[in-house]
C-alpha cells in the first residue's frame, strides 16, 4: 500500500506532459556531428509544482507562455522534415545530472568555502568574499564539465518521435 502511495505522489510531480514537450521542427542539420534539429516548443506546459508556484525556479523569469527554440539531437533511424510535429525527451537521470552540475557544484563549493572561512576564523567580510569566490569556482567547474562533448550530448533533449496525427 505504501508503494502505491509513493507512485501516486511521484506521478503528481512528474507528468508525461512534462516528460515529452511537443514542438515543430524549424531547421534540420543532418550533416552536423551529431545530427540535430531546432525545434520550436510552446512553453505553456508546466509541471504541477511550477503551476502552484513551488517549482525549482527554472520557469520563474518566463512570463507569458511563448514559443522557444530548442536544439535537439536527431535519431538516425527517423525520417524527419521541416514542419514536422515531434516530441522531445530528456531522461530523468540526465535531467538530474544537469541540475546537479549547474546548481550542485556552485552550492557545494560555496559551502566548502564558507566552512573553510569559519574554521580559519575570518571576519564577516572575508567570509562573504570567500563564499562568493567558492561560488565562482563552482560555476567554473560546472562550465568546464558541460563543455565536454559527451556530457553536453547526454544533457541535450532528443527528438523521441513524430506526431503522426499532425499534418505539415
């Protein structure tokens, strides 16, 4: 019974609409390595936590729902054309990895720097400067990690399928 309750709670936060945003292919770059497309996605779909104002903050500055252009990797076995309606996906573990890289590394280095400043007996101003420098180190670490080709490809959305009911 507890397992069913946990699954229900998870499905309330993690919905298929959030899982697979839909969009329209604007540009195709088949000769790129790896092949990719620019997909226009309407950002009106929000997770329930975002809609309630309790989300992670990723949509905080969005304002009104508007189309966004997203780079997406193309599967080699799917015939796609400009104007095709497609859906995108990013594996949950890749989304978690992206969040940990972007937010976790700076947070961790800031906490370590603040702890180091405390242990060193620094004053308030020096502790703040050390914490901010720790954040800059964490941001730099995250940027370096994201620049690695394999890492960036894992954290890039993929075209998962074509909406066969939609017409071009």
